[in-house]
């Protein structure tokens, strides 16, 4: 049973009354400045959800997951096949709402910050605070910023992307992904108690005769500590191979995310990554590559 309590003009609280059920605090945010999509003047109302209940262990240790962490610690990157990723996520939470979460990519607005003039990328963004004890808190909507040192194409400006939809942002599936990140990256940095986490939904859409660029900035670092890239859907596209290098451009290998839940974990300080252009396989059929990118950085 869930008890709903009104705690103010702009907030409600959902309190669990029995068992282990997450607690959410939700606050609406409006106004001429807050909650504004700066480049287009699009005001909106956003519901910020804070999950604050005590949590179960992040996931039980298994030899396969231990090997992933060891590989990440040793090489700075690890590719995970879909079955392994899904099993790890299911140990972190429920994926029952994954179909609904995956369809949210169908409602993605165009990324209007493409300095190359491209119209092939759709995107949403959200920021969370992740705590070592498993607490997850969505933060007020804010811009994404990278310096030109990390993104020479689109960096150097505050990019106000449309926010991840509230239902997606509070979904069990995304929560499982974030808990995986807390557990996995927390093993590499056990001293960190709080992470600044940015979540990006990307859809790349090549045209019938126009390949599209999943990473138009080229091989790069994101300027954070750790990165997870998870494939949500890949439809009617060729190529899209992820290449990993050292900071001095020495090749460390490559792989292609082809099945939903294929994923990779990256130590962003130690490696660079990039994805080759994708092309339409059958010009008569719609084509897209949908990925979820989660970045973690030590909170100030």
C-alpha cells in the first residue's frame, strides 16, 4: 500500500507503508527562467522525482560480474553482451517496464545544437545525484555543458536539451541501470559517496542516401569519470562500430552494439571512444540507432 501526503503547494510525497517500496518526493518547477529550454524559449513544467527509500544490496557478486569489473579496472573498457547485461540489470531491479521505456525513444525531439548542420540526431537529457548507499535523486532540469577540449564540434555552450520524460526518468528500468552504475563504478572508486550523473537518450537516424554520425565529434572523452553506453534498439542500420583508444590514439579494440542490452563500460579518464557512421540497410524501411548513455563524475 502507498500513502500519498500533500506537503506543500508544489510538492507531494509518496510514502511506502509496507515492505521495500521506493519513496518519491515530487516537486513541480515552472517560471520564466527555471524549466526553460533556452535556445527556443520553450517553457515547460517538470516533475522532479527523488527516490529516497532504503535500498537492497546493489547486486549480488558473481564471477562474471567480477570479471567485468576486473577487465574495466585493467583495460579501462569492457564490452558486455546483451544476455549478461540484462542479467546484471535484473539483479539491480525490475525490467518489467522496459518495453514502455524503450518506446520513449519514439518521442524524442531533434537535437538543435548540431554545429555540423545535421538533422539526424534526437536527444533528451536528465541529471541525477547517485549515492553510494543506492539513493537516487533526480535533479532540477539544467543544461549539459562540455568544454571544447572534450567536444570541439558542439562544446563551449550550455545546451538545454528537452528533459527525459518523467515516466521514463522514474521507471524501474532506468533505476536498475543507475543502480548498476553505482555498484559497478563504485567498486573502482569506493571512496566516492556521491556522483553527479547525467543521462542521455540518443536516437541517430540515417537517411536513405545520407549516413549519420553517432559521435560527430570523433573519437573523444566525455570529460567525466565513467561512462555506460547501452543499446536500446537498432533498426535497419549497418556499421556503427565502437572504437576504443588510449589518449595518445593507440588502438585498444572495437565492437558493435547490435542487440538491445548490448553495452559497454568505460573509464573516461583512461580511454577515448568513438562510433563509426551508420547507414541505412534497406532504403524502403525506417532506420535508427537508439542508445542510453550514462556518465558519472565525482560530485563537488
